């Protein structure tokens, strides 16, 4: 897809991967709705940075776990931009719970994580379907995680939610074809404020351990993930239903001859 002159919605777009993706799209001439649920100041700053690149940027609050919010957000994008061509489902939440501490996992953890990470992505895609089909060349990219591939991550509910998102990517690709393509990027360890806050004092050690296991010994930056998202969007129009792992070779490192 050629994104110049097109319009996109990026959920969770105020910080981290979402911000990097919004700015990357804007640099290529794409207007962007920057969604947020709590980080209003960050989202407004990102939207202003998008606008400073010569395209339209707006910040819109919506809780993707709420269907009405998703529908209103998409309606706002179409009204403000006159079209919608790209949806990046980046919004996500987790709980940081050791996998063997089963009793620490509450029903609230399950409901909150699944509601945002899986149901939210579904609801946004459903709300955007008509506008993306009308585009004639629509694209959805879901931001998943290696947690959904290998079952390693911040908590068991988070891993399960990303595995479900990977499956959702495939099923929606079938449903939305041929007018809209649906793919996912599954990043590994990303150096973000979100992860720093979640891991706290354990962050630096966790980062060091991950890098020691990688074939390419560098953890991801938000811009690395944004670059891969843009690669999917602007690359071949024959790519759909794929989950692309981006992890510096961490998942295959056990098979390295080194």
C-alpha cells in the first residue's frame, strides 16, 4: 500500500510502539488518529507531532474494551479524515505475575487482559470493517507478542491473550479478504516505559538476560517494531493472515550452532 494521502487509526498510540508507528505513518504522508485510554497528555503530544509532519493528527480517547467506544472512535476517524485505510491494533495491557504463582492470577486479571488484548482488537476491526473495505486496499496490523508463540512473558493470561490474538489475525484475514489484509507483528523484549515500570528493579537484569539469549544481541526499540509494522503495510499486497516474529532471533537461539 502507498500510504501517502491515506488515513490510519493507531490504538494505544500515545506512547512506545504506538507513538513510533503513528510518527512513521505520518512521515510517509498518512493522517493518524492517535487513540488513548489514560495517557491523554502523551496522546495529544503525539498527535501534535503527527500534525507537525504536514498531515492531520488527532487524539481520541476510547477504551477498546468497550464496543461503543470503538465504534465512536472509528466514526470520528472517518468524519475527520474522510476515509480510513489502516488500523493498527496496538493497545494492550498485562499483569506481571510469575507463571508458577497460579494463585496470584485473579479473574479480574483474565477479564481485563482478554478484554483489551483480544476483544478490543476484534471490536476495533469490526467497527472499522466498512471503512476499510470502502478504501479498496485496507490493512489491519495487530501488535501481538512472542508471548503468544512461545508462552513466555509477563503472565499466563498475557501469553494466552496474545496466542488468541494470533489466531484472531488468521480468522479475520479470511473474513476480510479480499478487500482488507490482516496481519500481526509479534515482538520480543521491547525497551519501553511500559516494560520498565512493569519489571521495576528487575528490568536491567531481565534485559541483560534476554540479550544474552539473542542471536542478534540487542533488545527492540519501539522504532524497530514500527518499522516492521510499516513494512507490512507498505510491502506486498499479497501478504495476509501472517504472524511475523520480531525478536532478534531469541526464539530460535536454542538451536544456534554457537
